[in-house]
C-alpha cells in the first residue's frame, strides 16, 4: 500500500507559472506511479455521494427490473455479473454503463452508427444523479487535459481539449459483491481503452494498479492483434489504491499512450473482491466519436478513429450482448467507417 500523490486543481487553467509547475508534477506522478489523486471540495463530494447512493438503490432492485434496462442500439445499460469478459474469463461485477444519450431521431442513429441510441435509464432520479456527477467530472476532465498538455510542453496547449469537444464521455457504475469461497475476482487485469480515467470509490477498497516498470512491454490495446487483458495479472508490482475521502483517482488510458508514443503509459488495473460489497464510479473523458487521432509528435502514419476503437473494445468485452449481435448482424460499424 502506497499513499498516492494528491493535487488540487485550479478553478481555471491559464498557463501561469503555478499551472506549469502543477502540470509537470502531475506528468511525473503518472510516469512514476501510473496514477494520482485530485482533491475534491464539499460540493463535489455531495455529487459523488448522491451518485453512489443512486447506484446502491439501482443494484438493490430485483433482477428482472435491472435486466430490462438494456438496449440493442447502445452499450448504455445494465450488465449482469459474469457478462463482462477479461482475457477470456468472466468478471464478477454488476455494471450500469452510461454512454451519450442519443435520441432515435438523431441523424447518427438514423444512419445506423454503432452504439448510438437512447440510454435505457431505470428512472429519472437515477438519470439526474448520474448526469450531474458526469457533468462535474467533465469540468475536471477539461482542466486535467489542459494541464496534461502543459506538462507535455505541447506547442498547442488546447491540443487535447480540442479532441474532446462533444466527446464520447461515458461512465461505468460498478457494484462488486463480497468475496466468496468461489472467487475473489472482481475484474481481471486490463487497461482502459480511452483517453483519461477519473474514478471515485467508496470506503471498502479493492482496486489495484500496476505502475510503470522499467523495460516492461505494454501492449498496444488499440491493435486487433494485441491486447492488454490479463497481462502481468499475477506478477508484482501491484499497488493497492487505498480508499481516501474527498479525492478522485486519475490515470491515463490507451489513447494517451498512443497520442504520446508511449511517453505516458496506459495504467493496468484490476479489482479484487473484499469482505463486503463495494461500489465505484469510473468516468472516461474521451475524444469525439468521429475524431481521427494521430500521435502528438506528428511522426508516423498510424491513426485511430475513436468511434471504431470504442466499438471494437466493447464488442471484445461483450461478445454475446444484444448490442454486439445487432452491430454484427446489420454491419453497423461499416456504416460509421464509411461516414465522413
């Protein structure tokens, strides 16, 4: 167990000397520890607690109610324990995924883009709690991207925030059951597919991250023939992320690794079940679904189209989900790839 470095964000990032100093410390924390914490204020804590309480209420509902909160158009909605797969093995977490809520008459839905459609909310109260929390983390995410650009000493300090205009921001609302004789696995070792991960957890604990290890290979999860799932699962070092009140944990995803040519590494993490149930909220501050992404250095010809990457990652995790089956049956990814 290690105490993580904790930073306090300014209300706005304008490139002052103090901003630059903070930004450089944050980049160094990612490169040494793979993660850092951001301090939150009482108003932010209240939004976090309300989202966690809404999560507890939803996951406590009968299974037949939760199972109705799914869609064949979007990956928003309920995911039962055992449905998600990491490295070919079922994970024991219940999840409600919150993606962008896109109405049926939207042109992208009409054009059969993958993952686009209305979110199957269980009720209005749940929807409001999650959207308020995500809006708050959206503000945090914008400031973090500006600081990241400063810390990377980019010529254009808006280079990352430009990618995230109308971003495909989404969230995983998670419940982990108590450890049993059958399993202690919550989620297997993996990296997250997006740009920036901002997470909150309750006081139970169960998250572990793998810091950068000198000379260690990190797979390029965005490539079809490479996956980070299951890598180094049983090899040290792993850092237990101790639950601390009034903080958010922040770490890079695959997109930041790609954009920085590996200068920042996507942080592997896993969840182990504890002696009582645990709740967490993992928010992803993302590029626009249509964005074409290339390394910030300008070197090389490789690129990622974010929407294709997102869809492929979800299809990999949920091969039998009704949403995946419809994407495949109607060749919906091709409709998006063909769109300009």
